[in-house]
C-alpha cells in the first residue's frame, strides 16, 4: 500500500501550529519568570492579584521558611515571607513595593515594654534589632517596609545597584510569641533578581 505524502496545505498548517505553540510558551509577563533555585532549596513563587476594593493590580510573591523554634500555639503551617509589589517602574526604581509580611501563624508580641522583641540575622552576621516592625491586622505576622526588604535581599538598606554586592543567602528572624516563648524562623534566600526588580529594590 502506497504512503500518501502530506499536501502543501497540511504541511503549512503543521508549521503554523508549532510556531504558535513556541510563541505561547515563551510569552508572558516578566514578573512570572522568577528563576528557579537548585534542587532542595526554596524558591520565590508569584501570582497576579487584584485588590477587590481599589481594582489595583499587583504581584504577590511568597517564600516558605522553616521553624528553628516553633510557636506553642497557632498554625502548624511553615512560616513564610509575603510581598505585594507593582511591577510598573516608579520614580528611579524598577518597580514599587506595596507591602511585606513575615507570617508567623501565631499571635506575636513585638514589644516588651519599650524594647522591641524582633531580631534578625543575615547570613552568618550578628543579630540585629528592627525597631520599625509593626503588626499585621491579625497580629500573627510582622509587617515591614521597603528598607527592610532591601536589607534582607541585598544586605543594605538602600535600593540595589547592579554589580555592587552579593545577595543575602540566609535570613533568621526571632520574635516573641504572645504568652509564649521565642519563635525563631529561617528562610533560605534564593536568587533575588526578579523579585528585586518587580518590588523596586533596584535602581533602573
């Protein structure tokens, strides 16, 4: 039985389908292309969000960590860092930071009298206090500003300039649990470039 050769039209259709498939695979917003870390390490995940009240669109990033000293009450879920950022260039920066949280999953006390209970350590450096930390609305997360984000991504409290330093690879955070002991969390920090650009932690 003779094998029929495909017609010119069939061949052309096949080429078009392949071309469209390749185009769709490679297209998409830049913020979704968060570089994956090596096997066994953590990665930033991202998804688009829209504020139900204002209609503002933004990107939400999430990075899971682990407890070194877990809370005695509250959620059993792993701690995480959540970021909300607008990828639109803002002033001299590559994007705009909207909000950031370290989610503990248990009610916390950020102050003991006039003293803050929140400490953090970058890589193998010395522990530092963060006086500007505030509560989330449910008192189960630490709310932080863009200066703290710059610090935990790049190790300095200013937007990053390309080629001026190595990124942070490990973040350890300690805070007091309400009516409990100290909670200590560790985050293995992956490549920050995509997050840094979307969240305005870099200069244009």
